[in-house]
């Protein structure tokens, strides 16, 4: 009897010192994000097998995927629905975002997700009249944790003069004022860390890469420059757990990047 009283006394003292004693610690909300320019679905050997791309998606186990250079029903991919095929191969849900008509079909961005979307929007980005149209795919979704977030997948202009690219970055930067929920932006931004478009975006958006040692993503066989990114907004709502470049010279001319982000339990915005 005395021993039982001592145990109860010890437990009482422990609870007074630590009121959370015996309660399970809340698990962090981690989101695995993959960005991948897939070379319209062809490999670097010009093989239209989607298995190398699907293998990377399957093996990295992302919750959200932003795909660039996605063909839909074009002649160069034999009129195939590349994104839907990848969705079936990986078990993810998909949405295609058209940037322009091309080669008898359409060309643009693809988004894959483990959960469904309750909002989908095609954001047309500014471009010069004779240059390639660009778009950003915007989706809103509820995570399995119950948190609501936005996800944006995009592909900015590649031309060396940077005029369209800067206008497109400016449009995305202005769009942040409309964001109601925490947001992740991923894609091929076609510019290097420290360039004007990236500096502009990073005024509001946090970046998942190491700014002191950015790992190059392009070209995949001998990477020399970083032009693929995963960003997040607002900065104080997110924590970067890990970012890695997935080296694979067959699946595409770009290497994919994977970031593991934590959605922090705070309510304040920057």
C-alpha cells in the first residue's frame, strides 16, 4: 500500500513539473515536394518511355509534384496524355495547366498530388508577343493533417535577355498579396541564384536551397547551373528539413529536386 502511494506521489509531482507528461507530442506536418522538368516526356535518349520519370517520382515519394514541359496530345509524343499516364504509374491525382497550343495538341505544366484539389486555376503569365506563352498552375488542397495550403507549379521564360522572365517573376511576386493560405511554388525558373528575377521573388518567398552552396540542376549529365527551385510563402510558416538534387542523366535533361518542408504551427505572416 505504501509503495502504491509513493508511486502516485511521484506521478503527481511529475505532472506538476510537466503538465504534458504522458501526452503524445504532436507530429510535425511534413510535405515532400518534387520539381521536375521532364523534357516533354522523352528521355535524353529520345525514348518516349515514361518509366524513368515515374521511377523517380515513385522512389522519392512526394506529396506534391510540379512538372514542366508537359505535352498533351501532341504529335511528338504520339498523341499521348503524358500527365495522366504518369498519374496512373505513380498513383497520384493530376491536373494539366495549358500554356499554349503546340504540335497538334497542348503544352504546359503538370501538377501531381496525394490529395485532391478544391481549387484549380490557370494563371497566364506575361510574355512578349513573339515569345513562348507561359503559365502557372495554381491549386488549393487540404492535407491529410487537415491543413489547407496552396501549390504553384510554373516554368519561366528561357531567353537570355531575361525580359519576359523578369515580367513573369514580377507577376508571381504581385500574386502573393492574394494568397490566403501558406503556399509552395516550384518549377524551372530558368535563372540562377542572385539573378534579378530570383532576388525579386526571394524578397517575399523563402527558398529551400543552400544559398552558400547551391547545387546545380542543369544539364543532368554534367550539372553546371541551378535553375530549378522550390520556394515557400510566407517565410515564417515553413521550415526546410532537407533538399536534394536527384541525379539522373536519362530521365530528362534536368535533374529533379526534392525538398521536405514543415508547415509550422504559427499564425503570423512576415
